[in-house]
C-alpha cells in the first residue's frame, strides 16, 4: 500500500538478522548503531506488519461470511468482518501519517545546536532559556540527552550549546525548531523597565550514520589546541580541543568540552557528519518547502521562525501563524501544543503537495 513503508519494514528485518551475527554482537559500536537504527524503524515495521495481518483476517472473515448457511452465524461473521474493516481503515490512516511524515518518523537521533545571537548578555541568557526548555521537553518524552559542547557566559548564559538527543519521535517532533528565535522582554539588568529584543539561533540536524556519511581521511583536516574557558582563560594545559574541517564543503566543527582529545575528536566527528548530512539535504528541503509554499521544513537558520513575547505571555510561530498565550509554561518544557501544531501543519502541507493542490 505504501512502498516507502514496506522498504523500511524490510530494512528493519535485515537489521534484525544482522543482530544474529556474532561478529556484529561482539562489536559494541556497530551493535549500538544497528540498535539505534532499528529503534527508529520499529514503529513503522510494527504498523506495516499489523496492517498485513488485518488484511489476512479480513480475507478469512469474508470466506466465513460467504460459506456460513446459519443466519445467526452469518450475522456474527459479518459483524466481525465489519470490525476488521474498521480497524483496517484506521490503520490505513495511521500508515498514511507515517508515509507523509517521511524519514523524520524513523530518524533515531538528532544533533541540537543553540547559539546566542544579537543582544549581548540578554541573548546568551535567552539561549540558556531555550536550552533548558528543550532539556525539560526531552525529559518529559523520555529521550536520552548527551551534551557534546557548551560555552557559558559569566552571567550564566550560553554562547553555544551542542547536544545529541535520541529516542522515539525525537527528530520528528523537534525537526521544525531550526531557525531564528526572537525574544521580547525586560532584562533583569534593565533599570528603566524597557522591553528589549534579542535573539538566538537553533539548528536541529539529523544525526548521520556511517552508512549515510562516509568521510575520506584525505578530506579531513584536524587541528588541536588548548581549550579555553569563559573570558578566554585556559582551562587546561594540554591540547585537548579539536577543530575539524571537512575540506570539500568547508564545514568546521570545534569541540573542547572533554579533557580528553580522543573524546573530543569522536564528538567532533559526530557533529561534522550531521552538518554534512544537513548540507546535502538542504537543497532538497528548500525545494520541498518551496513546492509546499512554506518554510516549515526547510531548516533555514537565517529565517526568524518564532517570537517569545514575555509581556503578553505569548509565543508566535510565524511560519504557520500559530499563537499561544502560555509562554510561561512552554518555556519550562510544556511544548506539546506548539510541537503538535507544527507537525500537523507540515502534515497538511505534505498532503496538499501529494494531491497537487
């Protein structure tokens, strides 16, 4: 019924067979990679299998209806058939949702990047608010968060934070957070009570697998340096910080969070692969967004996507025109209404595109 979903179910089955291979189970890195990919595909695979089982039950129920001669038995068989058809139709709708969601529904993890924009210390404090909001939302959803890099300011704000978030539905729900986030509020340091405007940028990158992105050694330049702390102070005397450059694209990643150069290299490579994958998907996403007359799924970081208006307790997403007067709750992690509104808006736009509207 949905070829793209059938292909994902087949991939899930292939991975399940790989887990029976002793060479795979003895390689912890490969094992974790397969389990992560399977976790993303599990929901689709289960739904497709269940749909086929219901189709088989419907055929059997039809035969019973045709073959029964007793009136009561025939009526009972017909009632059972009707229930199965209703279940099948409901499953078809669910499969349609999975199909229109594209690869985001099966993506197991993501890289979240938050950076302070214009606005000085207030922008950094706002970036910290966004970071806390996403961390709380991840906790509510039971997702695993791994901090890869964070640079704090002296006032407790964040210049930049990079983390990995993994769990069922994580990328699907957070994929539309990429872009410019603007805040309007009275800073704590403002003595005249004036509302200031500052900004932060968010990037949500699909975490790339080795299958998706294979970097050739000759395409990689790795530089090491001493890690720096707030205000430029040195936090250690060894060259543990790593700057990794992908020469073909010019993409640069710097990680200094760990005291171990080896760990920083591993983290930098993860972020670099995800940025390369984002770079490769960028044109396709932009073309898709243009076709749907919306930038919800484009991931354009330069676009202002949302305003957080504290005086009015309002949050407005400019892509779909959604305004919610619950900013005080959303900023503490209660993001479901906002996220669901964006996911549904994107779904409707995809359906329009499929119908050729």
